[in-house]
C-alpha cells in the first residue's frame, strides 16, 4: 500500500502552487486574537475538531467547528486541535478561526483561563506557520517524516519568534535524531513532542509505539520533555491506561469528534490516572522491544527483515522448576504458570516461588554489549500467572503473586476472567493482558471490544470447548491475517517445532505461546522438543 502521507503531501504542494498558502480561505493580514496561549504546559487532554480521516472516512461531516470547540472547553480540554487539511480531513483555515473565536468567547463568558489551539495539518514551510499565527493558532503540527531537519528547525524557529509552540510528531528513531537537532536550536519552552499510535502507512494501531519512543525522546530533550500520546484511544478506560503511562498529554481525535458529549469522561479519566504497576510493566516491555530491535539491527544486515521479525516465545503450562529453567535458558521471554484446578497443568505456587528466586539470582546483573547497552536476549524472562476467573482459591494465589512481584503479569484467559477482573477496581493496577479464544470471524468482535478498552496486547488462542489452552489446534491463517491488519499479533494454539517456522513466516507474530506442542505429557515439558522449537525460531 502506498503511504498516504506521500499522497497528501504531493496534493498539498499542488494546491499551494495553485491557490497560495490560504488554500481558498481568507487569511487576515494580522493576528486578530490577543496573545499566544501556552500549549500543553501541564498534563492535559487535547480534543480534536475533525470531520473525516483517511482511515475512517466521514466521522462527523456536519460538525460545527466553533460549537464543538465550545463543548470541548466546557469538558475540561487543555487545548483544542483543528484539522485544516481539506481533501482527506475536510477541514479548513475557516475552522481554525472559528475554533479560536469559540474558545476565547467561552473563557470570557465563564471567567476561565483561555485554552490553546493547535493547527493540525501537513505543513511544509515557515510561510504556513505565518498563516497559522495570523489565523489564531497557538501551536502547529510538524510531522518529522515529511520534513527535513533543516525545514523542521526553520519552522520551529518561526514558532519561537511568534511565541508559539512547535508540536513535533515523531514515530521512528531517525525522527528523534532530527528532533535532537531542533532542541539544539530552539528553546524547549516552544517544543512539544507527539507520537502517533496509528501507522499511516497501513492504519494499524499499536498502543505501545508511543511508549517505545519515550526513552529516546527524553534522551534527546531531557526527562522534562513534554510528550503527547496521539490517536488510537476510543474509550474512557483507554484514556485511563494512557494516563497511567506518564504522558504529558493525550490527543483525542475520532473518539471526541464522534461523541463530544463523552469528552468530559475521557478528559477526567486521563487527568486522574497516575503511573501504576500496570503502566510501568508495559513501559518496561515497550523498552525491551526497542532494545531488541536495536540489537537485531546491530547483529544483522539492514535488509535482513526476517531477523528483526523473530517473535518472542512464551512457554506455558509449566509445572516443574527444571522445565521452566530450561525454557528460560533456551530463550523464552515469558514463562506461563496456570492457576486452575480444572487442568493437569495446575501450577504449585511453591514451584513459581522457586523459579522466581533462581531467575532473580541468575539475571541479577544485565548482560551488556561492548557499547554499554543491555543485551535484550539475555534479559530475565517474565513470569505469567494464567487464570480463568478472579475468585477461585487458585486465581487469588496468582493475584497475590502478581501483587508481591513474584509474577510479572496476569493472563486473563477467557471471558469470565476478563469480566471479573474489569469489574473489580482493586485489580485495575495489576499488570495483565487478556486472551480471546477464536475459531471464526465472529469471535473477533470480542477481540475488537478489548482493543476499544485500551488493552495494548491481546493473546489469541484457538477455541475448544472445555479446554483452557493446550488445545493443539492452530488458528486459521485468515483470522490471524485480519488481526495483524489491526495491531500486533500475540498467537497461541497448536504451535510446535514442526510448524513454528511456517507460522512465523506467514503470520509474523510479535509473540508465540507454546504449550502442548513441547510436552511429553500434560504439564511435563520435553527438553528435546523445546530445543527443537527454539532452533526452528532462530532459523527463520
């Protein structure tokens, strides 16, 4: 698929050549709005005036820009973003001026502080910053992927000249290198970063992409760098998840535009959320993925795509200490222990504690490369407690082990476990991920509903009545393809040493979960099968 950014930029160049920087709108000769309002100078939500998008088509085609901005201000938005691109987003500079007038009128009428307005568009030159300033914008979006370093610096300097903020969108490590140069030329008071969870090349959404970029941004701009999480949030619960990750801001587009009346819940949940154990666990996992990608690039040819796409391995259904340690030595990144008396693989908490103690001792000091960076392949595996409910004695033991730090994640296997977990607010801060069992396209509705709630990773397993994992049944390629088009794939079901290479090549999962495929009998892992599995993964 051709990158939509390329199409938009090329069309924009033609339009500017034909119509000038006003693009059909009347641009005032001087700024009519008084002063410039700081953009995201504190934790806040940025709500977007947006009629359409390339990925969703029409979102709110009859939207009144000024009225919507007034509703956003009343909902507690810290800033309003206005899409002014006209072909794919159906916006204009007229919308920008209407929004500026509306938020200022709201502030005057209520006695509240004025809120900032962002011009969100595909700007290409300092002259477009001039136009944005004259139309009332306090900040402008600069997309690193479409701008050279020199252009970003000159446009950011123009923002600084006006007292505006350059909101720089980053997505790739090379974007951060550009941003570092901008930081050396422009005061940090006039710079804010954003990371889009949606990949505009294929419209897939990875809620952890912004997390992967955080360490890079902070290394370039300092720990106080202001960073906004962009796109992909479509529920109040998902807004809470972003709030738990430590971002300065949350930009809400489609979700706010479709339902402005719900904006207050989104804003409130984001502002109230604080960094918790769940947020820290996903930040750590995201950084692990980033380090792994860097390590892979160092070891292999830049064009060796297969090396960079090798999945993480989870060995599940462990009941014996020696099996868990062998899996860890072989390269498993996750070790799964099932807490359910209805299976022969029911784990003994004493075994889990022993494995934790041994692993902590072995991985006490991280292995470092010659350049001083940590080697992610030698990182300690994460221990996972698998539960099918949240009320049985077995599941309560698993929950206690997560709270104590013995287990790193709770795997909510099936609808009952997910429902009970979400209904208990006391469990909300526990690091967790959900499992959806699928056998047909209809089962993907449950997968989509969990994505809507902000679950960053969802494991899909084959669906068999009466079994919790270890089914030996492979999910069809058609279903995994549909999931991969939406987000990153975590895959379980029927994976074994003989088929794992083909599954990796065809489905390109980020993680594979293997249980019965490496067993000699339920709960007893076969060392030769595990070794064969790891060798097959490495051979891809």
